[in-house]
C-alpha cells in the first residue's frame, strides 16, 4: 500500500501510551476550525453592511476580500512549510 510522508514509523512500547487523553486538543482544533469558518462567512455578510460606514467603493471591497483569503492561504502555506522543515 502506498504511503504519504515517508511511510509508517514503528513505535516502541515505551513511546506509545494508549491512556493519553486527546479530548482537550481535539476540542481546541474543532473550535478553531469552526471559528475560522465563521469569520470567513461573516466577512461576506459584513462587507456590504460596513461598505457605507467606511465609504468603501467596489475596488476597496474587492481588496478586503482578497486580503482575507490571501491571509488564510498564507497561514496554510506557512503551516505546511513548517511541517516540512
């Protein structure tokens, strides 16, 4: 079977603890995932509402959307590069 990332590593008996509780890290990751998703969705909703308040034109609205998605992409790219090194 093909593997990604260099194959499986075998852990010795002392490296693996089956009683480790991963509830807190899992809860943190799930909450961060949904918070980032909620912020992304709210970006689309709030920009038209705040367009008049900040006197955004069509060009500035487009820039806000571009910066928002570019920053998300940059975070993913940085995380990927950090795992490679």
